[in-house]
């Protein structure tokens, strides 16, 4: 691979939510900044910018990763999915999003895109998680609002619905 000079601007091509997108980036440009500022995909949030809060989580080639710990050039040629990919073309929310809505699993919503992307990946690989496992994955995300109970209820409920075991639970009041 050719060495990229420090201040060089290079084209980065990614498949973003199924669409080929090209933008310019410096070698030091974070993927989170590239998504938001260059490609206008502002659904991905940025909080701590050092891998702690989890709100910048996206999926790269199907695996949830921190976009603030990934350089844009590292994503070149790869498939990136963000929270904008979850609803369908008519704006209908997916099962996980609907469960968040039912269980009041968000308030300000700042942490929400990252948690949705983490669990989109996680539930694909672990469709029948124990509640404790869900809590452990949530340990990689900071939510200042919900107290986490609504998040756990929503994720467990969405997993059940995705497995086809039961219809969605009734709305709960996590407050
Ligand atoms: S902004 Fe990436 S983990 Fe906090
Ligand atoms: S809903 Fe506000 S930080 Fe989680």
C-alpha cells in the first residue's frame, strides 16, 4: 500500500448504507467526522471521541465498531452501516427501534444511535441473549438519561420479537 503523507488529502470510498459514497479525507480524519462532516450522515453521534461513551458506534463490514477510533482511510473500500440504515425506505422503524419506543429506552437520544448499532450487530450474532449478557454489552455505552432499565427491557423484547417467539410486549413505563 502507498504511504499517505501527513497533510495529503485522499479520496475515501465507502458503501454507506448500501450507497457508494466518495469524499476527501486527511490521514488523521476520524471516520466519525468523515461520516458527519463530509458525507452529511449526522445520525452517528460524537461524544467523548476516545472510545468510552459508545455513541459513535457504527457497523463496518457488519461488525459494530467505534467510528471515533477508526480513521476514515481505514474504512476505504468497506461497507459502513449507520443508524440511518435501520428504518426502511418509507421510514418504518425496525424491530429494535420500535421496542425502544415502546419501552421508553431513550430520552435525549444522544446515546441511541450507537446503542442501536451495537445491538443490531449483537442480536444478529446472539439472537437469544440472557439479560445479563445484554447488560454486559450495554456496559460499553454511556446513557445519562434512562437508567438503563428501559434499554434492557427494549432489547430483550426486540430479541423475542425477532425470534418470532411472541408479539411485542405492551408499552411499559420505565420512568
Ligand atoms: S465518541 Fe466514540 S466512543 Fe465516545
Ligand atoms: S437517552 Fe440521553 S444519553 Fe441516553
